[in-house]
């Protein structure tokens, strides 16, 4: 297993280009199943969740190739519609192949998905939405078996704007007779990227980015090359590192509109954030000022995936901050490790009250999930003294060599195998 060895306390400077978005490429890889022609994806991050999704595509008969930041998927001979439990359990987005498999093969079966331990992660919105377009679903012993060889377009009202449910239904509905309209759809930028991809390969989807998405069934698929959008959470992670450590950093190849809520919240610390075309410059010359309240909510609200990174940032701010986690019911799991670094906080259910300290101190800590692991890492590079971070495999799920990005800013961080 790998660990990070960090010698913290250095100011940051320099520039880093942001990787492609994990939460865009994962549903788009699932959507490749819909295409009878080869497709090429560019700006792909080299992360383990992508490798796991490629294993799933291989398992159903796709031919996949990966070269640096390019992935080629040829699903022309895909023929299997069953995902084994071992693969389903590896990641949440294994469940996103259900919709495209039903649309392509008329049937599909998989298992309750795995994914980061951040609280209850039901699939009822996926199931109810697929049933609305005439999918028969049988669940038992952890397995989900679907039959949908006569998909019929319908109005689908989501009780909650679930990202995954929106994406699953979009991908199934491209082969439904007539028009499907998803109401109360999730509005994340990654869904806009999925819509762009679906239309590029020959389908007809409109409205992504709004809470109402229309999918007109039918279309002949053709080859395409699709560039994955920048990762807004990695962008936010690097900006938080700049705020915590102080310095002058530039994050390049970003999509400024996708990070406006994050930039707005970080500006409350008193740092200077400016943007120029597709790069963001952050200058922080003193201890971050207080951020009084952060409430996570679906896009365009403050993203839940940035919550633990903001927890780290608030832990060294000059004041007291309140964080309310409205999306997941157990997303403070990493904070006990923050306490080892000197963070002072109180947690009650979905609320954290954090009293900032002037400096954290290095410690030996363990990551237990993706974003909490990244939060511990930026806390360590800001802290005084040495830290060891175990559980780097969780960070590798979503960050394409986080240690290299931070080293490019001048942080003292290296990966070791223990
Ligand atoms: C996606 O997960 C992301 N993952 C998550 O990113 C992200 O945190 C989340 O959206 C919210 O933005 C990918 O895109 C691969 P949801 P997803 O369905 O689709 C409830 C990361 O760190 N819900 O929008 O699983 C659920 O319990 C990961 O990159 C139901 O009740 O999220 C939660 O409270 C973590 N029933 C809320 O909706 C359902 O059927 C949001 O979940 C589905 C979800």
C-alpha cells in the first residue's frame, strides 16, 4: 500500500493544469455501451475509478484501450448484460451501466453498487425512474435484474435531483419509444457533458443543466471524439490548498463557471481570486479569514464533494465556521483524523462547528474515503512538521497523482510504498 510523506508549512507558488472530471468520464464511459461504433475520449484522468469502469466495459464485451489521457471504447461487439458482484461493488458508478445496457440489450443485471462510505446511498430513484419508462425490475439477494425490451417514453419526476438517477434515466431513454422528460433533474455540469456526448454519438437530448431534460428516443450511433470537461472538485481542492498554505498559485484549464460557488465561498477568507480565460489565480498573503457558514446542496449550490476540503480550510481560519452537510448523512468520517492534527470542532448529526487554529501540526493519519483523504492531504501540506497519510488508494480513485500537482506548487510531498 502507498502512503504520502509530507513536510508541511511551505507557501505555495506555481501553476498546475487540472485533470478531466471523474464524475463526467464515469457516466460517459457507461454511455459508450450505447454506441455501435468506436468512440474516443480525451482529457481523461488517470484514476482508479476509470480503470474499474473499463474493467466493467471489458466484462460486457467492449474493446477498451487507454493511452495516457485518451481512452478508446469499441462497444460494437458488446454482448453481455450482466455485471458480476465483484465489479459492481468496486464503485458507485458501476450502477450507471444499467440504463445503457437496458437500452442496448433490452435487459441487464447488476448488484447494489459500492462507492465511498459517506452515508446511505439508496438506488430507489434510479429504480422508480426506469420503471416509469416500462422497465421490469426484480430485486433480491442484493442483485437487480431488469428487462426492458419495449421502452416507452414517459414523464419522470425525481423526488430529489439525484445525479446518478438523472444520468441512468437519460441513457436508458435514448432507446425509448417517443419522448421522455425528466423533471427535477440534477443540474451538475457533468450532466451537461453527458448530454453533449450522447448527442455527439447520434442521440437527441436537450435541457441538461436545467431541472427539465427531454430525451427523444431513437438515433443511429456514429464515431466521435469527445473531450471530457475539467474537474471542478480538483480545481477547488487546489484552490483550498492555496488558501491554507498561503502563496500565489495558478490553476489552468479550468471551467470558471463550474466553480463559481467554490470561488465565492473561498473569497470570504480574504484571499484574492482572479480569472483569465480558462485559468484561475489565487493569492493568499495572510491567515484565511472566517467563513461563517457553508451549506452543501445540489448544483448550482455549494458542492458536497468540496465539503471536507472546506472543513480543512476552516480548521485554520481566523474565526468559527459552521458547515451543514445537506446531501449525504455521514460525510464527516475523516474529521477524527483532523483532530490528530490539532483541528478543533464539534459535530452533531449533519452539522460541524469548527473553531480555526493558527496552525495545524503534522501527524500520522488514515484516509477512509476519497474527498476526506484529499482534505487530510492539503491539511498536512499546510501543517507544521511531518505527516504520514495512509489510504492513498482512496485518493487515487479521483485524483490523477495529487502529490504531483501539489509538488508542482512547491509542497514537500512524496509517495512511498510501505
Ligand atoms: C454523484 O453521486 C457523484 N458521483 C458524487 O461524487 C457526488 O457527491 C453526488 O453525485 C452528489 O453530487 C459520481 O458522479 C460518480 P446522488 P450519486 O444520487 O449519483 C440520495 C465524489 O466524491 N439518493 O446525487 O450517487 C442519496 O442518498 C462522489 O466524487 C436517493 O435517495 O449522488 C444522497 O443523499 C461522492 N436515492 C443524494 O440523493 C437514489 O436513488 C445525492 O445522491 C439516489 C440518490
